[in-house]
C-alpha cells in the first residue's frame, strides 16, 4: 500500500493544489490528512470542499481521503479561545464567517484519531495521548511510552517535516502544506510505502507554489500582514 500524507493545510488552497498535482504522479492507494484543514489563510471553504467532496481523492487517483480533526478545525466553533493569538484568531473568525453550516458540521464531526491498513497505521493531529500537545522532532523518542501495535504513527501540528523510528514504530510528520515552519516555504507532504512484509518507509517531499498570490489574497481578505509574511519565510 502506498499512502500520501498531508497535514496542516490551513486554508491555503493554492499550496494544496500544488501538492495534489505532485501526488497525482505518485501512484497512491490512499490519501491521509492529519488535520488543521482551516485557519490562518483565506481559502477555508475551498480546502474543506476539496476533502469533504473527495475532489482531492479523485485528483490523486484514490477513492477517498481519511481526515482527522486538528485544533483549528475544532476551534472554528469557538474562535474566542484563540483571541490571545492575533493570526490564529483572525484566521478562525474568517473561516467561521466563510464556511456554511454543512462545512462547519463536517469539521466538527471529524474524528480525533483514525486507523487504517488493519491497524498498522494510526493517525492523530498532535500527540497520541495529550490533545493539543506539540511533538517536535526532538520529542519523537519520548513517544515510546504512548505507542501501541501500530507500525506507523502519523501526526502534524508542529508544521515541521520529520520522520524517525521510535522502537519498532515509524513516526511521521509530513510537514505543513499551507504554512511550513521549518525554514522551507515550499509546501510539504510525504509518501508512505507500506509493504505486505517488511518495514514501512517514508519519503519527504516539498513542492513550490505561488506564494505571492496567497499573500495577495491574505491582504485582500483583511487578515494580518504577518500571516502573509511568514509564508515567504517558512517560519
């Protein structure tokens, strides 16, 4: 089985389109999104519809997309919890205004965890036990106490692309599609190869997209200038 891994789209439909174009060449069997479909950027409805309607699945040649709920997806129902963070609050309030009832209900109903490939792959957004906790690359080894029978644990949340073996489990953060924070502004994703026999492997990928057009859309939407600036810096 070959699985495309994406995370943290954050309402950046331009970056997600570029990632889907790249994944269409990867001969996938499944596509997985580790959450945070919305937030920060100005295309929340477009990103929700790409996943909710399976448009993304059709484009990359698979039947459906497995999506789990990120903290921003959950917070669309109550943006006030992020009032202390100007960029997050503005993006969530914008998403709440632009999404219709069905789109908001879809986000609200997303599971916080998913398993696939007969339990060999487990998908969460942040930490496998503690909701909203960041797991940066240096924290991967500490996940050993929270792993089960899965061969692969997929997570996101930090916007930092990294994978590492922790005991017998491959832990993968595919990075952020829509707002990378690892110093590389290109949209991030990964491809997981899950053989019938043998150890799984993962390949990290980056793809260029039209950052300038998204920055212009951020400005036109009245979102914070810092939201636009960080796209070019990957931070």
